C-alpha cells in the first residue's frame, strides 16, 4: 500500500446553452469553471474518512460497497457511491474544500464525485486516464446517491474542461470539441435565491417524457419540428419540441460565437430560456423574472437558466464588467490529481 499524499481538484461547470438535451443524446455547451472542489488526502488506508469544511459531519466509510442511500450524512452518500463504483481497494483520509456555491446549478455534486474519484485513483492513473469512462462511472454514482437519472454533461465537463474553452459535447457519441470563449464577453452566474435540489423535482419525469417521445419518433436531436405532428400527446409534443429546437440552438450559438455575433448568441440564450419555460416547463416565476430583468440591463446580451431548473442560478452573457453582482465564471482546465 502506498501512503502518498495527494491533492485532487475537480471544477464545477456552467452550461452556456443546451439545457435538458444531454439525456436525449443532443449537443450541449458547458464549460468547466474556476470554482471547484478539492480533496487533499492520504492514500493507502483501509477506509475512507473525509472531513468537509462546509459540513458538520464527516464521511466515514468502510471499503466494502454499501447502498449509498442508507449512508449519512447526506453528502457522504456521494462519496460512498463513487467508492462502490470504482470498487477501490485503497481508502483515503483527508479533507474536502469547495468554492462552488451549493444549489446554484454549478454542479457541486459532480465536482465532489470527480474529485473523490481522482483522489482514490491517485496520480498514477492520470496517464492515459479514460475521462469518458470515469465520467460515466461518476454519472452512475450520482444516480445511485441521489436517485436523479442525470445525463452525462456535468461529470464530462468537469473532467474534460480546458483553459479558455467551452466544450461542445455530443451526448450520443460522447465526442468533445473545444470551442474558444471570446474575451469580449463575460459569463456571469446569478443565484435566484431559490435553493434547488433535483431529487424530488420533475427531472426524472422530464427524462421519461423525452424518452417516451423518442420511442415514437426515434432519436430527437437533428429531427425537423414537422415530425411533432406524429405525437398525439400535447405534453410529449412540447418536450420533444424543446429537445429538437434546443439541440439546434446549441449549434447556432457555436456559430454565432465564432462569428463574433454577440447579439445573435444572446438572443439564442433568451430563446433557450423561453423553451425551457414554456415547452420543457422546468423554470419558476422567480427564474423567469430574473432572466427578464437581466436581459433589460445595458450590456447584457442574453440570459437563461443554467443547471437542472426549479430554482438555482441563471447565466448571463454580458459586456465584460456590465454586471456587478453574481459570479463571473471563466473557462478552466479539467480535473486533475497530483502528489504532494
Ligand atoms: C442537471 C443534470 C445534467 C443536465 C442538466 C440540465 O445538471 O445533472 O445531466 O441534464 O441538469 O441540462
């Protein structure tokens, strides 16, 4: 057993556009951000014991897998789920810190999963690391811990981020393309003040509705909206329309950014929010009012819900310095682990 001290760091992510399309196999455009979660720990133990500066109770776990939903405190269930998923035979003892505001839609849980996974795997695993496979393992851990059948976006963004770049993720092939983020715009996240948790929300139901629509029409991304006539149920028609149009907006947004068309890109963000509001029905009055308010401010090109919905944060694309509040998020490198 090695007794190496390690530091693993996993960034949070913000989704610029492409909401609720990852689980439908569509395109999404997140970026890993400078806010993240860090695990500093000693490897080579026969158990996992992690303290968190933002939690009262530590996560203390034997290496034998347990049902994560039976684990307390709540945050420890994510640690237990990662441990079980990796079937790790070496534990870690150390501390977790985070700069990600919890419940704002910046993927604090994915960052915790990825940071714990990398601390367990250790620095030797970095060479030739299969980041897509690890993202899938962490996605399964999220489902096991929270019961939320999330897509792959958050974990993949945290693992594959790159300095100065957003990530165009094809959620069918899991191929990633880097998209440079122009420096004449700023991305600012504003918390709606409505704390959000996707557990117990309509997230699983939305996913089931999208899958029901796809069972009739086939994979939705890339289809023409004309095919929606083939769906009788008006709810399924709205959900499918969201996926079809949102997937297309992601590609248009990438083109607008590349062309330096800030107004065009901002308009697509606003359309994305309207689609999440009316067709996918995952926003709230508070989020809608916040987006409307932000879009009316000078120097704001567009804004939309980021994250899963039913509360949490909004992302605005602005002239640099146009907004004083919120967190200005910058595209950052993906997760790493190093020996100390
Ligand atoms: C949550 C999920 C993601 C994605 C978004 C909505 O963050 O974890 O997989 O579905 O919601 O775009």
